[in-house]
């Protein structure tokens, strides 16, 4: 009930998942530049080195003060900032964007980096943001929802444009159809490495997430036109970013909806 009340509050107060500039969803390796500010919940998680900050992972704004990302993106040794409203990482002081320091980072208490389990973390921004055309929250799916085989979802991020290639300057998007757990867990796919708390998407050897996309969203559209963040980019094949039968693997957000609500409520 607490989560239901929270979800209704977010959707009712802010119109989550409804960008002012809807994405042009065509067919982030082999992907395409996104329509400007069409994924206004996408953030760039950046770490400090010397006097500068550098992109390391993606993330998703899910309320006016919280971002969800991957646990493997977080290191206690680093100082971070969250850049919201970004389109082009190469442009400083981009119109409609802002950088905010975290006030708290909560990594899932059962994060297991060896078996890649519970790869999810929440970042509390140091102050609430005001939603605009360029900064908006994605919706969180109801607990337990599982997408069917072939469901059309989009991965977004500034990850490498190809295996071993450069990080993208402009935010990219790529269509990644969902692969069912039954298929993804086949021995010649990901086998026992994937669990039912994960989502697989892609795996056709053409499109996938890549290094630098980690922590970013798998965006899936609801019948009412709003967008959920259904997945958090977790891992892919060490053999390459678009290897056949090795789809991108995401932490399934609907498996952690209650955890997300509890953390946000208690902090």
C-alpha cells in the first residue's frame, strides 16, 4: 500500500514518463542520436579526477530527488556528481541541464559483485529539482511485472559506440526487444548467470548496450503513452557489446520496487 500511494503521488503530481518532446522511436551500439531532451530522466553519473568530472555511468531520475543506477557503478573511493538534462557531454553549461552532488548513495545491501546479483543503487540528490521540459522523472513499474518475449524497449546512454570504440558525445538510443527468461537462461545464452530478477534484451548480434551505458535505463512504454524504467543496465558479453545470444542484461526494476520505495521513504 505504501508503494501504491507513493507511485500515485509521483504520477499524479509530476506526470512521470511523459516527456515534453516525445522520443522518435525507430530502429547503444549501432543506435542513433536521440531527439533532443526526449529522455528527460536520463542522467550522466560522473566521477571526479583532479579538478574535472568524467562520465562513468548512466542513471534514471525517478522522483524530484532520487536517481536509480547500478551498484557496480558506485565506488566508495570516488566523488560523484549527477548531471541532469544533458544531451551532449561535450558541451559544458548546456541549456536546460544542471549538475548536482549526491547527499546520500544507497547500494543494495545484498549486492554481490562476483555473481552480479542485486546490481542496483539509489542516489539521493542534495536538493529536490524542479521538473522542466529537460528534466523529468520516469515512472517505476508496479512490483512483480514481467515483460513478454519481444516487448519493444529502448536502451539509452552515452556508452561506447562500438566494442572498444569511443564514448558517445550525444545521447544514443537503440531498440532492444525483450528476451524471455526461459530463452535467456538457455545454456548457449546466459545460462545460470541470469536470474528472474533480471531482464535480457537484444542478443541479435546487431544492437546492445556497451561500456558507459551501465546504470542507465531500459525504457518501455505503457499503453497510456508513459514510459517506465523497466531495467538498469547491468552487464553484457566480454566478447563484445553486440555478441549473438549474449543480450544485454538489466536489473529488473519491478523486482526491486518495494526496496526502492523503502529506501526513499526511510531517507
